C-alpha cells in the first residue's frame, strides 16, 4: 500500500502556509498582547524566537539526506525551538524519512506525537491517515481500521473511506471494500484520488 499519496499535497499546503504566514501570525498575536499589557520585552523575545524557528525549519525542510542525518537535524531543531506548528511539521518530516528507510516504529512514534498534540488540527488528521497506512503495511489491518475510525474531521472522510477500501480489499472483504469505495466516491473522493473509481470498477468486475 502506498503510504504517501494524496494527503502529501495537504501537508505541502500546510507547510507553505507556515512558511509564508507562520511568523506573521505569531508576531501579530504577541504584539497584540504587548499592546494590551505592555509586555514589550516579552513580545520582542517571542518574535525573535518565531523568526529563528521559521528560518531553522526552512533549512531543515531543504535537507534531503539519509534518515540518520534528518533525525539528527530534527532533534537539534526540537531542542532549540519550541514553536509547536513547526515542531509538528518536523515530526511529519521525520515520519516520512523513517518510512522511506522502512523504520516503521520510528514513523509511528513521530505520527503519534502529531496526533496527540492539542492544536494539530488538519495535520493531526493527515498523520492519522498515514499511521493507518503504516499499520496496514505491517499486516495490522484491524488496528488500521480502528485508527481510521478515530478521524472526526469531515474534510478527510473521503480519504479515510478510500484507505478503508484498500485495507478491506487486501483482507478479501470485497463487499465491505466496495461499500467503502462507494462512500468515498459519494463524498467527492475522486477529485483527490483519480484511481478511486478504477478501484471500485475492478471489484465490480471481479
């Protein structure tokens, strides 16, 4: 099963958002507090930290070295910066590198950190999709289906149902797989995954 597919575009969109607006959002929030309460020194420090985290993250994301190098760089980033938005993106980067190295335990560890974060938002849903794919890849289909059921953001319903279909197909549960693929189609999944209709057609012809 392909672990990194359609949701990769969503992560890239989130990365781009943080690169372009992350520092500005943090700066705006802190300056606002400074104006209300006169915390000028505090706000200056927070602005500097936000800017430093932004630069460090962009340098880290440009790193295309092997897993060991990425892990070392990621550990350095997390030790020096406490900006959660960037820290979660770093965990996603570590997970991707670990999957490429077939270090699934490390990938799961990083993804679970993102999922457990209180303010992960959409990134948490993407991490959950990836975690389920990894579990399925390791033959843990039942666990993966349970993981998918934890997604509550309706924006990810189609992707969740498509992955359910993939898992059920691999388990030989053809009727359940058809139902999952159809549910994904009904929720507009084909716009994100052109192969979705083909998957359903293949099962109908079997």
